[in-house]
């Protein structure tokens, strides 16, 4: 992202079609997309163990690349599309379906691809394993309870195989001694709506978790950060991870590509990245008990307000926000992010510190933002708890805009006490025992901060709670290189 050149999903800045000459085979074919099964014509080049594809034969950077692995399988699939012969290539990432312009070209393509796969097996230089799950941390403690310890080991074994685990109702007592990656998985296991084996939401979580770089990918001094947030009633969760740009970019873009994010939004990620050039980047996913799933990227770095605003879609909301922020002397933000969903309007989140010498003035300015942006005030019972908590530390605002208006506004207060959390759970319909189990899985006694949040009507899409909500945020921890 340090350059304004387009970065494709494998992190290569520029691999032109012409530079791959001589080819093992090339030609036009029509390929099926990822999660959204549209068919698009592409120019393919088979070179060694890679099958590159471009929009045209004159492109200077490829649109995508299929890595042929030792366990890849290429075969004809005549039942997929009746108008032409289709063949598939199965890899550890996904199954790719495509067909050439002329049916008689299917066999030559299959012969060439299978020869490339055989060469890969003989060379032994490519890992065909899909084991990209969690690795056991060296500092995991042995629990004295045999049943709990057995469960802990089963979870770690399953994660190493990339398999979701379901039974974490009694997390290990030594969760705080485990790696944050494993604790995140343990927390997932106590969420009721993620316990269904056939859950699409669980599958989405698994795909995302496998896209997080492993600590083996890091060099000395680097770290991967893990965060999670849950609504007080545990009906909606947000998972976030971030780390060094050069380590995260490839796997992040690959994740977006595999779950069907629009190519235009992947390009937008590159454009904003070139503008801001963040040291750290990250990905996030949202999910709800009603089947809601969304994801996107974020840059957790300080940046000028004007640069952050450039990442948002133009409209009245972002104009009003920028005007309000400048009026109140807000010149920088500490996080900007954007969703990568299939359908517009796109949503951009900006987080900033609320200026003011003390809690009272910060709270007053935050309430002014609710009014200025057209959000209802925080309900009286929640507002009373907020005022009585008198949090230590600066308040922050999370503002989400779209071309169609303001989407969501949240006031974040740091270090809520146990009494504050219990009181907010009580008014929000939260189950204190479930919340306690969730925190125990994370190895935490309380949230890092609490968000008093309002989602505008029409932006819940039937799967996310609209109106006011309480959200608890947890900084799970960092995983450093060995």
C-alpha cells in the first residue's frame, strides 16, 4: 500500500501477462465467481504451478491466481453449466469452475493443468495442506481438572486441523495464560448461536479466522492483535484482528476475494491504503443470531481527519460530520474502516477522541454529536448509568456514514466497572451468566470499554438490532513472533 500501484489479492504489485511468456498454455475462458456465482470472461495463463487470470491479454497486473497444489484436482464437470463443458480445479482454498470458448478446448486445458499438478508433486515445493488453523502456544498451562484439560486439548487439536469446536461451555480456568488466538476461539464456543454445526455464520467465522496470519509469518518485534465485541444480550458480535501491513495485506485481500467481496471494493482498499499508507491494517467481521454477516477492513492508526474522510462515500452525512468535527477542533481520528459487503450503500466507520478537559465536557460534546447527526439521545436509564460511572480516561466516538445518510453512532467509555457492566446488562436484557462465561473464555474480568450505540432504522436489514444498544469491547491481546 505504500505505492499507488494496484495490489492484487496475492500482494504482487505488477505481474503483466506479457512478462509470463513463454506460457505452458493460455486462452480465454469464462470463470465462475466466489460466493456470488456470476460468470466472467477472463484471459488465463498457465505458468509452472500457477494459473493466472486477467481481464485482457494486455493487462499489467493479474486479477487473480490459482495456486496448483500437490492435492489439487482438475476434472470435467458437465452438470454445472449445460450450454458448455465446464471443468473444475479444487484447491485447499476453494473450488474454481470455468469453461473455454470452445468445448473441444476442455481436454487440452485439463491435460496441461494436470501435468502442472504432477510436476508440483514431483517437485514437492508447494504445501497442499489446508492446515491454517490455530497453533498451540508454548505457554499453555496444564489444568489440574482432567475433564477440563481434556477439553482444552481437544479444542487446540481441532483448531490445528482448522475444524470448528462446539463444546466450550466450561472454558479452562487457565484461559488468561493461553494465546489470544486460542482465547478468541474459546469465546466463540460459548456463543449460543455459534454452536450449530451447520451454521453459515459459524462457517463465515471459520473462513475469517483462517485468514489471520500465524505468528510464524511474523518477524521479530511484530505482533497480531485480537479484539472482540458483543452486544449485552450476546445476539451480535464483532471480531477484529490487525497487524503489520506487509504481513496482513495478502491474506486479507484473499479473504475478501474468497467470500465474494466486489472487485471495486478491493480496489478501493488499495486506493485508500495508498493515500494513508498505514503501518498496521486489519479485518473485521460482524455476525448476529438472526444470520447477519458482514465484514471489512480497518486501519488502526492515527491520521488527519481530512484523509479519513476521503475513504467515505460522498454525501450529506460525511459532509455534516466533517463540518462538525472541524468546528469542535477534531483534527485527527485513530481508526478508519469500511465494509466489503456485496450490496451498497457502503459504510465507513471513523473513530476519534472526544476533546475536552474532563468527563463532563466530553459527554456534553458527545451528546451534541447525537443531536447534530440526527440520532435520538441515549435513553435515560443508560445515560444515568453512564454519568454515575464517571469513567477514567477519554471518551471516544464511533461514527458510521454512507451515501444514504448516517448509519450508526456510538459513544465509547473506557474501563467500565463490574457494577456498570451488570447494570447495563440488566437494562439491556443481557444474561449475566452468559456474559461471565464469555469473559472467562477471554481471560478477562471486564470489558476494555463500553459503547452506547444507536443504529438508524433501515440499516439493520432484518438481521441486526436497530435503535439503541449496549456493546462491550474486549482487547483480547497480542500474539508476538517467536
